């Protein structure tokens, strides 16, 4: 047997706990009703620790939908046909009195609706242990801990048929033994298919779906605590003993409890906690056994049936040590003809199952694996069966799977990914991406310049930064050389876009590198950094205007979101039909300029005008005061009816605010409330009174103490200037950093407030040596550009201008913090080089 990885998906919503694949039989019908058979679909359902169910489309290697179903861990998950899922979770009702709240939910993938099944009024004594669904999706078995098993008919209104009070350890429904017909095939591929087709046609002659269940029977095999085996058959609402032909008495072992089972008629395969595997033919009574010499067996999965395959099949076995093996039951020595210790070093397997999409016996087997690292993998297993006289025809996987593009730097080994990130940040010439690879489907990039395979690789670097070790960039280029030669670093679109921005400053390169590796918040930070520094420098210019200088205020371009959108879309120009909700929203979180804060507040006011109710009116008044529209705030306050509980509060507020607008308005407000007394305030009116008397700094402090950080910044942007405004932003930055834990948003606020030393300290505290060094580089470059555009005469003698405008004292090379960042960055680079040298590149 040969194993190969044909698909991998890493970005799942949470840690995977369960995996389920649909195996609908010919008797499975569509969930929306009718008697048309349900088609086999290339979908895999993954239950997660957060309670969501991710449905993966294996043909596209992507998550098709993510459904929020449970509040806790998904502990069981099965398919009902091809479009419905049934899952369960449980929570402890009370630690003192005990009891469990079991939750069983049926989810429709077409509508996304969840429906509770088996709703209990009180907590139950035992939790649910597992769910088992028949291949037709008509029957559901619910297993409990130390409680009878419930048998349910999954009709339009699920109905419990009966309970089985037997000490089951494991049980499994039989897998379908008839292939799914395609649209251009008939369903009569065998006698069983013919019978089932007759059943389906008889159902369509006016009988309902629920009534047709009486004509179809399905069976499940089980094992009891004492080692006894059996097969039950369910037909309609009747459950009877299948009466299989029993194996010899020596077949049942008393050494280990049976922990796993698989049933593909007529063969039942069992595994116990000693690592032994036994199979049994329920028709002939033939049986056999072998020992895997491994730990206990947790799961056994039968390979799906295909027409013309008369073998017992192959089984995938998952052990309790989270490793798996594949065995051939037709082999006289299954251990000798097995796949042991698959080539996935360091990967622990949580769940596995076969993908039932084979249409021919020559097709390779595909195994779905959920790893403990949060990944989902598709593994293709090819076997050369010499006994049957044919070799397996290995098909091109692209016929069935659209694999993830190979140019995905985030999938590189961690040291190599960090090395590529640093190369892109420091700046590499576009010609470095050119490759002369002749590998199929890997065409060379058409970028300016000619790649050279010999010589000093440092010639590819735009410049060697003054921070860190100057030798490291060349060593990192050597590490990435195997990837570069094969054209596996960036695709054509992103490489061309990098060539267009590589000379636009280090901040643009840093943003590009962050976006390539999925850090959109960090990318927005780098794009906002020059604007924040320009904002800070404009404040200094207004405070200390240079003499005999014609320098105008520093302007912003403001193309952050468009640049980020182009990076994310591989450099393609996209037509925006409205606003980019994600990038605009993230950009507003980093807003610090007064015009931006005012515009955001004005948008909020227009939205809130459509809301009704007294609470909405209070918020509107608060927002109008924040933007300085006191007249509108007074008018809205005076419109409060006397019977309202907010009447006296708004009356006091109207009197106070009107005094700051005009004498006539103040007199009008006094007349309205002359006959009323002021009672206790139940809102943020204190800040409004402070605003009425011009104490804006104290009002901002009160708003920040109350947690209204954005409102405080808006108020400060309207009324405060200079260092007073900077203190509000700096305190906001501290809250964002230490409470919201959003370092990138905090850094922008620190820079806008002129607190560059605090920003550098935050990066050091977060143990980001490379980002701290890149921050110093970006600030110095932007500052130098700003100073060069100011046009300050050489005879300018103002010491304050020289100190504040011409020098960034917080980032001076002689500053102790800057020196520490330089040394730490050098250590980080050398450590990264060692890691890269010790890690072998991935290659096909």
C-alpha cells in the first residue's frame, strides 16, 4: 500500500472533536420529501469543541458552511441521508444534585435550521454516550451510559420506537452494499438494487414516507459486556433478531472488552482493548482473528463498497494512542499486508473515516483524517492487488479535488515562513521571484530583472537595514532558495503587486508581508503608521511653527483600505459596490484623527435617529453633546413628555446646555422646567454639565472612567488640543492594550499621541523583537520624509523646533530601549537562522 496526502485544510473554527461522512443507501430519500434517492455528496461534517459544525467540501478543499448548533463541545455527529445532520452534547445540570441536560439536534444543511429532538423537562440521570444512524437515515440509535438504548424513527416528526435494555458496549449499522446510481445509470445494478427500486416505486404510488418504512429493513450488529455478539433487524416499528450463523465458541475472547466495531454486510469486524481484531461472516459463520500488537482499538471503519468488488475489503483502525493503520482482510497475513505508522510524523489522529465516493474498484481509497492540531486531511491510499491480476489505476487527483494553490507561504514550516516574512519586510528585488523551473504547471514569473543562481545573494536585497545582523538576510535567502527555484513562494499576481510597492517605503512592505500571512489588523497598523506620525508632526508644527518657512500642513493620502484590498485579492483591481465592510470597520477601530472621529459619530447619529424609545433618545442626546451640537441636544431634551421618567433629567440637562448656546435659548429652557424640581440623575448627565461650563478635560476623564472610550476621544477631538488631546489618546491606548489586548490598535493610538517610547515598550513587552525593529525603521523613514518636505531653513534657531521636529528622541539610536531592541533583534535573527538550517524544506 502507498499513502499520499491529496488535500489539507488547516483554518478550522475550533478543535475538531467528531468527524462524519455521508453514506446514503438506495433507500435514503431527500430531506425535503418525496421518494427520489439521495445522491452521494462530497461533504464531510466536523464537530468542534466550540459547539459549531463545519461542513467541508472535499472537492474544493474548503469549508462550505459553519453552523452554530451547540453551546458546548459536540460529542457525537452523524449524517441522516445527505442533507441532514444529527448531533448531541450534554452539560452537567447541578454539581450537588447531579443530573445531565442532554441535547440532540437535527440540522438541515439546506436551510441551516436546527430542530431539537427528544426534549426533556428535567435533567436525566446519565448522559448520552453516542449516536448511530442507519445508512438510509430512517433510524437513529441513542446510546446512554448505564441506561437502555433508544431506537428512534427519524420521520417528519421523530418518534421513539422502543428502548433496548441490554448492556451494549458497541453497536454499528451496516454500510450500504449497493453503489449509488448516477443520473445516466439505472438503479438495477444487482438483485438487491432491483428489489430496492421496486420498493421505491411502490412507495411513489401514493404512500407516504413514513408508511414506506414498513417495506424496508436495516440491521445493526452489537456486542455486549460479556462478549456476546448479535445482529438485530429493524423493519418499520418492529425489531427482531436477525438470527445470524454463529462462529465457533473460541471466537469470543474473554481477554479484552470489545471497544470498536464495523459492519458491512455480511462481515462484522471487532476490535478490543488488547489490540486484537476479529472478523465474522454472519451468513456462513466463517471467522478469523489476528493481533495488531498495539494498544486498544478506538475506531474501525470499513472501506466503502463498489460494484465488482467481492473482497472482504480493507479497514482503517484508529488506536487509543491516536495513531492509525490500514489492514487488508483478504490477506492471509493482514499484518504483513498493512499500512503501519503512516508518514505523518508528530500528527495525532482524533477521528477518521473513508470518503464513500468510489465508483469503480480500481479507484484509490480516500481516507478523511481529523488531526489533534486542528487540521483536516484527505489521504489517498493505493494498493497493488496482484492476486486479482490487475494493478490499481492511479487517477489524477485533480479530476476530483481542486487542491489548495501551492503558492501559500502560510503552509511553509514555521522557521521558513518567518524567514520569508522577514525577507519581504526588509525588501527584496522583484527579480528574486523569477524562476527557471520547468516543472509542469509552474511557469516563470514575468518580472523585471534576471535571476542569478550564483554570486552574492545579498544583491537581491534592496538595502541592508542598520538594525540586526547584516549577514542574516543572505543566509535567509539561501534557506529559501529551494522554494524560489520551484516557484513556490508567491503566485504571479502577488509577486507583481509586491514589485509595484517594494519601493514605496518599508511600511508598505510590512503591510504586504502581514497580509500575506493573514494578519489584516497588523497590515492596517503598518498602513496607518505614517498617517499617525504625520498627525503627531502636524501637532508639533502648529505648536512651534518654523520661522521663515512656507511649509504647509502634512497631508494624508488615505488609501489604506484600497491597498489592503489589493494585497488580499492578489493585486487585482476590484470595483467596490459600496464599502468594504471588513477593512473599513477595522480601519475605523484605529481612527485617531478628529475628522475621522467626527464623521464616525455623525454616522452613528443618523443611524440612531431611526430608533424609538426613551433609551434611544438618551443615547442620541449623549452623542449630540459629544459632537458639540448643543442646540440639537437641548431641543431633543425639551421634547421629553412630562410623564416620562427621564423628564427631570432632561430638563436639568437642557437648562445647563442652553446656557452655553444663547441667552434666549436658556430662557426658553428655564421657562419649561420652572415648575419642576431636579431629581437624581440616572445617566451620564454629569459629563454634559461639565461640557456646558467648558471643563472638557474632566468630562473626557469621566467618560473614560465609565468605559466610553470612543465618546471620550470624540469629545476631546472636538474641544481639546495639543498635549490635552494627547493625554486622552494615550490613556485610551493603555486601555486598548491591557484590557482589550489589541496591540495594533493601541500602537496607532500611542503614535498619534506622540508616545513613541510607550509604543516601543508595548512591542517589547509582547516579545515581538522583529516587529519592534521594523517599527523603529518605519518611524525613522516616515519622519525623515516628513522633515525633508517641511522646507525648514538652515538658519532656523529655535531649539524647540530642532528638538521636537528634527529629532525623534524616543527612537534615538543612543536610547537604551532602542539599543536593547537592536540587540534582541540580532539574537532573534541568529536563532531564526539556526532553526531554518535545522528544518528541511517541504518538497513533492
